């Protein structure tokens, strides 16, 4: 592990010490667990946001595309897999 120095307010350290005592653990362990949860939650948010952006880009491509056959009918229902491959591969 790497040692670093962090400054807390008096209220924060008081709460942390109370929680640590109640859980029979150290303040350092509580802080490490909190940081881990923070990193997990923010990683998931970043992943969700990236997926959301890809989806919006894909929807934009679908809206801009002209998926029509010779008779002018849409062929999206027959070729949807092909169009999705085109969207997600670019």
C-alpha cells in the first residue's frame, strides 16, 4: 500500500471515528472502502455514458439513413441485422 496524507474537517473525522468504533475497524479501512465504492460507481457511470453516446450515434445514423427498397417501402424489418452491424462497426 501507498501512504498519503489527507485532510478532513473536524466533523468528518469525528463521524469516521464513530463509525470505525461501531464497526470495530479502522478509519483507514473505512476510507479505503469508501474510495473503492466511489471508483466502482464512477466507472459504471462512465461505461453507461459511453454506451448511451454510442446508442445516440446509432439512432442518429438510423434517422439519417434511407432504408428503402425499389418500391419505396422500408426494408428495415428484413435487413435490421445488417444495418445494426453497419452502425456498430463504424
